[in-house]
C-alpha cells in the first residue's frame, strides 16, 4: 500500500468544483468560520452584559454571563453550519463530490480488487434483527456479482445465555444460506475488555491482515449494496483516504417518540453536515458505524490504551469513534464524510427513557475526551471535534445552572434586574440560533417539488416541521436536566451502564418512567413552585423550562403508546422519504411504518387478464 502524504500536505489538492467553494482554500474556510463563530459569541455576550447591567454588574451577573457564554459557541457553530449548508445545497449540483473530492462517480463500475470485512458488532441484541439486516446486505452484494471480495464477521460481546443461543442459531442459519457465495464468521468473546473498540481490536488481531478495508456496522445498521461498493471503489482509488463515513438516516418507525426524531434527522442531515464538511474537509467525523475504514493504518495507529487514573473518566475509552478519527488523521490519512442522502440507515431509540439512557452513555464517554485533548500531534480540527463532542452536554448543563441563577434575584428582592430591550434581543438571538438549522432544512426541502413529495407533500412537510420544532422544545429541558444530573454524578464516581438497547416499540409504564426521570420531575416541581410563590409574573416567563421538566414522565409514557405511533404513521405525520418511496433494502425489511404497495387483482375479460388502469 502506498503511504499517503504527510498531514501538512493532505487536502492541498485543488478545491472541489462548487460555485461557493472555488477560490476558497481550506485554511481560509476555517479562518472564516472561526471569525463568524467568534463574532456571534462577542455579540451575544455583549448583549447579555448589557441586559444584566440594569442594577449594576456584580458577582451573580458575572456568573450568569459566564454560563451563558458556555452555551453560545455550540449554538453558533450549529447556526453557521446550517446557513453554509443551505447555500451549498442551493449552489452545487453534486454536493457529495463537491465536498468529498475523492468520491468516485455514481456510475463508476471499476473492478473490485480489494477485500472488505463487514463487522457486525453486537452485545445482547435481538439476533433476528441482526440476521435480517445482514441477510439483506449480503443479498445485495451477491446480486452485484462481487460477493467473493467480502466477508461478514459477527463480533459478539453478549453474555446473556438466551441471547447467545439465539445468535449462534441465527448466524449459523445465515452462514448456511450463503456458504457458497459469501463467508460468514461468528465470534463471541467471553469478556468484553475495551467494549466496542476492544471488540474491533480483537478482530484486527485475529483477521485484520486478511483484508484491506472494514465496514463497521452496529446491530441496527443497514446499507445498500450500491453505496457499499461506491465506498470501496473510492478507497481503492484514494490511498490517502483512511475513513469514509456515510450519511445515516433513521429507519421508518411506528414509535410515536421516534417519528419526530427520524423526521428531524432526515431533514437536517444533508445541509447541516454539508456546512460542517465545508470547513472540516479532510478532518471530518467518524460516528462509529456505517463507515468504511482502511485497515492497515487503523491497526498501526488507532489502538486505544486505557486512560490512566481512577474514577469513571479513566480506564477504557468508551466513545471510541472520534478518538480513532483523530488518530487516523494524525497518521496522515484523510477522514471524510460521504454526503449521500440515502443508502445508509440506523434505528432511532423508540422511547424517551431509551433515548436518555443512550444519551447518558455518550455523555460519559465524551467527558473522557478532556483527558485526550493534550495528546501530542493531533490536528487542531481533530481537537475541536473532540471538544465539540462534549459541547451539547456542557451547554445543556450550563443552561440548567443558568435557569437556577436567574431565579436568585427573584428570591433576593422579587424585582426585575435586567434591561428588557437587550434581554429580548438575547432571547431572540438564542432562539434564532437554536431553530435556524431546522428552518434552513425546511427551506432546502420546501423549495424543491420532488423533495416535498418525498416527505408526503407540502401540508405534511409543514406540519411535520412545526411539530418537530415543538417536540425539540419539549425535549430540551428534559435532556438538559438529565445531562446536568449525570455530569454532577460523575464528580462523585457515578458511571453509566453500557448495556443493550431495547429497540422494539414498547410501552413505558409510569413507575418505570419515574425511576428514570425522577431528577427532571423533582427539578421541575421545585422550580415551578419557587417561581409561582416568589413572583407569578416571573413564573410565566421562566417556568416553561421547569414546567416541561416537570411533565417528563407523562411525555415518556404518552409517546411510548404503540397505538399512537401506529396512528401517526397511518396519517403520515413525520413521514420520511423511506416511507414514500422505500429503497429496495428498506422495502425488504417489511417494516410496519412502510406502507405495502396495493395489490392489484386482475380483471378477466374473456380469456385475457387485464390490469386495472392507474
């Protein structure tokens, strides 16, 4: 394998052909983006200082300003990513190749000359779903006539006896079905040191030398054969490319909780990721699955040793993906994202309790990144990506503390301590940055008739977008309090439990929801009562944050009702393109949220069968 150029030379090739990108070197893009975010931060903090200076500017005001300043950069980055992404989407006819120059043409049918391992990493998962998804992907690769260049490995860290038995039976059935066309290997570790990263490292040590690339999959991953082959051909022709991350959409679901999430993710993913890729370029993201990785540099440079010290932020690296991307880039290889809207999918957690449980696992793993920021030789953008991965959790925790500190003036003198004019400006700026990505995504889709139809037509698109915004307002306080409580627990040695997700649509009982969401309920009850007692007008302004946290349990219970989810899918609310015109791989899953095409009964006319007209 030819060694790539050193990091200083990577990305020095000509910019991709795009009306927006022409003549703007990557270094200049990053400088422009930093300037935009910095200017937004200065304006927002300046307005906050002006707002709080009505009664002087004391220690409490300084603390509020400092917490507010922690929330702004991450919102500003999301805002400018969305704006840039919208401009790019409207100006470039081939956004995927404009932002990922090594990507081969969609029509490329060059020979597959390399060997690729498909890694399905599982731990106490539903073996039937894992086998079903793999079966669909294998069938697509076999139909493409290149199955001999692929090998499926099911890498299990399961320890529940009933799950192990189901895995062994289902994978044996899969291996028997495809034994003469594609190899399928099942391996289970008795213990799981290193978690998923350790699982993949074990594969690398056993079989990594046999293959050129590995396609990392999660238990819920699904990918079209054409997309996999395009990724393989791209890495074959671009020896400097180490990781190629696909753009993932959510699989159609009948979960009332997951439907607005899948809709929002499907709307946002193209433009938002495009804006991000515009300035990150060859130092892009790796999200841990549905990505193709060059094995040799991964084996040589991406080993993750245990972190030194004691406590929950030490030991094995839990959120491995961004760290491996940083190490791959440090070794001189590019890390890029492939901006194709379909062909790569994952499942969305079906209940609020499962979503929060996954979020807190990520929070735990991402907090370890603070120990990694000082690793030598990392690209500055890699360090920024590690920092951004913690941003949502730090920012939401800062918002919780901000709400508490805003309550103190009411407790001290029961009167306003801020200028209303600049205070309104701060509010509008904050809300504008929060909702701009969703508005930009809506514009991107609404301006194209074909796109509107893919989302169920203009009325469904608008209703879905408004509903998604309302749902995000409800989710924000619930998640923020969860993040704040968990990060506080980390300081006292509390760690997340890295168990299997419950992926099937199911009802959450009220007591089960309360056991998971009692911090939100307590926080909301105390906050609403405090404001209502001290200042009813103040309660009307501040209590929505506390009031929404108070109803976390009813939200979790209601959005988990299976009948409600089926009804929403039936009427087409939060419909996504995979439900309107499902890709062959999605259609092959026979998901409840994907309508089956109407069956036509032929009409007999004499001896001829005549199909009814459309």
